[in-house]
């Protein structure tokens, strides 16, 4: 009886935790990182809908280092999946039959299914009216993507592989699904750190952006009152997603999955004849995919993938990408004011990053501190939704070049 009790104790994770700590200390560190991210998501409410799931997936995958049973997530299976010399190269059947729960869920990330489904939901919740009313917003949204390409060049200079540099640069778009989509296509080994960085910086928009906005603008510029936007007809709102899909599909075919899904969701919303599908995309679909995406992305954050100097460089370059993108939108708005009669408040340029609608709200908040009667939210939503399209196109360009 005593022998069976000892066998049971040896089979527990507690025994392996203390008996095998030397070999798995990294997993223990990652468990504490996961707990810290859970605290940020729950207590500080930093992107909780995804950060809590990512942190819990990270917790699960690192706990399995201290259990004697099959892991929920098998890095060796995915190594075989990526090895061109393996008989299981790109074999989803092998993953489905031999993998654990998180391996199976991760198939949706690897095939880029989850980011595309999330874009359908985003499209169903997005009003492109401010962008249609003020087409100049598209330029501001494009300018904010400069952070992606500047950071890409910086990462190449830091000797990152071009595919990895492109994946890190896309953090500057402040769009989590796009970052996951691009990294899954180009450099999946960095998916965990890049996903955590992307969603962390999206949550920190109200902290990162205001100092940059104030540094690059004068008090007078921040007080500029813009003319009200014109009313946009229903026909324009219906035609817009169709035209954008055709244009992007012909210009950057690699961006079509993301942009096409975004515009499909929006067409459901604006057509007025697909109300049931629109509500499903906004609610049930978004919620289900968010659960799967968060847990499976978190599962990739193993100690081997996360605890290295490259991760610190990724976090640093992610901040740089985000800051440069913010600055790019503000500076272009200032430049536009040199040539346009109707002045643009440069604060709305910072909303060109695609953190919808948080970046637009930051523009509104900073503007109202200087002029309480000013209302910039709808003006800022133009560059904000343009940034969603812009980051997806930028991702398509990078995938075309380096995929």
C-alpha cells in the first residue's frame, strides 16, 4: 500500500516540479509571466477579452512541463510539421490524430482561419461612414503604417531574418489579428511573443500615444475645430465594401482574405437584409473565435520560444513601431494643413493605427483637454477604420514579398 502511495506521489506534478526544476526552470518562469498577464487582463483590464485567454493558454502549456502525461501542446509535432524533410511536413492529419487539445485549436491559427473570422466580426461592427465622408482620412490611415516598414528595416539591421522582421514590424499596425495572420504565414516561431506584444500595446494606447501627440503638436493645433462631416447615403455604404474588396484583391491579392472578410462583415451590416448574420458575426462568432484564438496563441508561448534575448528585442521594436506609426499620422496631418483650406486637427492622425475604437477615443480625449467644446471622435474614426484596411494591405505586401 505504501508503495502505491509513493507511486502516486511520484506521478504528481508537484513531485516533478521540485525533482526536475533544474531542467524546467524556464517553464516555471513562464507560469509566473502567465499569472502576471492574468493580473493585467483582470485587474487592469488590458484587452481582457484576449489577454486573459492568451495568459491562460500560456499557463496550460507551461504546466505540462511538470506532468508525466501527454502535453496539451506538442512543440515537437509542429517542428515536424515545419520540417520539409519530415514525412509529416504540413500534415494537419498528423496534428489532429497525435496532438493535444491546444494543438488542435492551434490549427485554426496556423491556417489563418481565426484572424479572418475575427475580421468578419470587426467588419460587422464597423461604420465606414466617417471615412467615406472624408476620403482624406485614408491618407492619414496609410501614413500611420509607416511604423511597420521603418521597424521592418530596423529589425533587418538587427540581423533578424526578413520573415521575422516583417512579422515584428506588423505590430506597428496595432492590429492583433493582422499580427497573428502575418506571423503565422511568415515566421510562426515568434507567434507567442509577437501576439503578446501586439495585444499589450493595443491595450496601452491611452498611455503610449498622448505624449507623442503632445510632443509633435502645438496647443493651437490641438485646439483646431474641424467642420462637421457630411451625411453618407446608404448606397455609398453598400458600394464601399464591394469596391474596396475588388480594388484590394487586384492590387494586393495576399491581403484579400483579411480585407475580404472585413468587407463581407460590413456588407452584412450595411445592406440591411442580413440582420441575423450581422448579429451572429458581432456576437456569437466573435466570442467563440476569440476564445479559441486566445488559448491557442497562448499555448505557443513556451519557455524556449519566449525566454530569450530576441523576445526583449521584439518588445522594444514593437513599441518603436507603434510610436513611429502614431507620429507618422500626426506629422502627415500637419503637412496636409500647409496645402488645404479646411484645417485638419493633427490629433486625429494618431488614430491611423488600427486599434479601433480606442485610438479614436484617445484623439477625442486629448483634443477635449485643450478645447472642451471640440468633438473629434467621428473625425478620428475615419483614419482609425482606414488604419484597419491599411494594416491588412501592409500585411499583404509583406507576405507577398517574403512569404
